C-alpha cells in the first residue's frame, strides 16, 4: 500500500511544477530543505499527535461531566436535609 504524499512533498512538488523545466534535482532538493525548515519553525504537530491529544481531551471532558453530575447530586442531597 502506497502512502499519500506528505504535505511537505505536496508543497515541494507544487513549487517545482511552477519552475521552468530542466532546473534539476539540486534545486528541488534545496527547495525541499527550505520548505522543511519553514515547517519546522511553525511549531506544527503530526496528525497522530493531534488525534492523541483529541482523545485525551475527550476523556477529560467526559470525566468533568461525570464529576459535575456528582456535585449536582450531592448538592441536591444536601438541600433535602
């Protein structure tokens, strides 16, 4: 199974396609390095890291909702007394 091209590869290919033919692989490699450097400075996260954090946040929200329900139940119980 072939993986889809990375965003870095997509940007590099788009830039290379915009250049005149015959400029060579060296320029493509230099562009790739420049684009990679720009991406690294942007403080980006991978899709996997994002999904892990999303799952952690979902579980945290569920726990907060459970705790809020417990607090409401305890408050209601105190008001009855």
